[in-house]
C-alpha cells in the first residue's frame, strides 16, 4: 500500500504524540508491505493473524524506508527514524 501526498509532510506533524527516536523526517509516501517499500517511504509494519510486520523492518530499511512507525521499539539498521 502506498499513500501519496501532493506535498511532503513532517512525521512530527502527522504523529504529534509520537515518540521520534532519531528526529523528524519529511515524507510523501507510506507503505505497509516491506517488499514494496520505495526510497523515501515511511514503513508502517502491520500485525495480522499470519504475520508480524515488525519482523520485516530490516527489509524495509534496506529498500529505502526513511522512517518506521511501529507499535513497539524495533531494531533497524542504519540511521532510520523510528
């Protein structure tokens, strides 16, 4: 799933109550499928009856996710905003 905005948004604006671990980022697209993440996306891992998207954070980051919006603290390679 990709959701596109005509302008870049700040993560802090979208999630004012969120805890930003490594600072704010600007983004214009959100994806919940790690295998479909594009560079600059915000990755939102989903938990379903079959899978826990939090396990795919590393895949999303390697594919170019600049931030992860997660339900719990996850380990992410590189300098990604959580």
